[in-house]
C-alpha cells in the first residue's frame, strides 16, 4: 500500500492514472473553492478568506501547465524519448496531497489563525486550541510537501527513464523555475 502511495506509476496504467489525475484535479478545484484555498504556485497553496471556482480552476490550470512544460523541457534534455503525456500524468498525480490539505481550512479556521498571527505579530495571542491547530496543520503541510516531491520525482524519473543522479539537478531546476513562472502568471491575472 505504501509503495502505491509514493509510486503509483509502476502499478497502474497511463489511462487509469490520467483518469485519476483528472478526477482528483476536478475534486481539488471544488475543495479549493469550498475551503477557500488558492493554489497560487506550482508547489504551494494558501488559505484565503474567500475564493471562487474560476480562480481555483485557473490556478490549477496554470500550475499544472507550467510545471508540465518545464519538466517536459528538462525531460527532453535527459531523454529525447520523453513523452509529454507521461510528464503530464506525473504532474496531475503529484498534486493529490495538496487537495487533501485543503480540508485543514474547515470553516476558515486555519485562515483565521494565520490572520491572528499576521495582525498581532506574535504567538502569545493564540489560544491553546489555535496553537494545537497550527502545529498539526504545519506538520500536515510538511508531510504534503514531502509526498508531493516524492510523487513528482517518481513520475519524472519514470517519464524520462532517469538513471543518472546528476539529472536530479534538472528536476530541481525545473521545479524552481515552475514555481517562479506560475507564481508570476497567477499574480499577473489577479482573479
């Protein structure tokens, strides 16, 4: 079970992974809207006061499109036989942990706590319940990021038939560029 969670690419066909990725992304849009989440970068999300389906959907389209593009470009450098479909599937699947993370903002609780921290400037204003929520959500965010990177790297590794450890640098560069470009595009369209 654990191996399936970190590397589903070896267990399921492209068609099943693609279908799951599309369904998960659609659900991620709905969850993002319901729990007030902005997917405002290729590798991040933020809890906000209010959002809408259009914004959440555009965020994800930009994020997935940009990260697919740059992983594909660097994948082609590594292996000329890299297929964009394989990279795209990896990008769709890798976002799944972020969709689960949306539920941490139930009733805008985490957003409210984060706003208290921002406006007051110190943790002394938090109740013990708020501090516990902050601690648990912070832990879940770290786990989600790790899971994202494991899924993303495993998908990239399979898509490119990665064998050389030096090529990991290409993966890191592609992720870094994707974050910058997706953040810029999302800030630019300001929905």
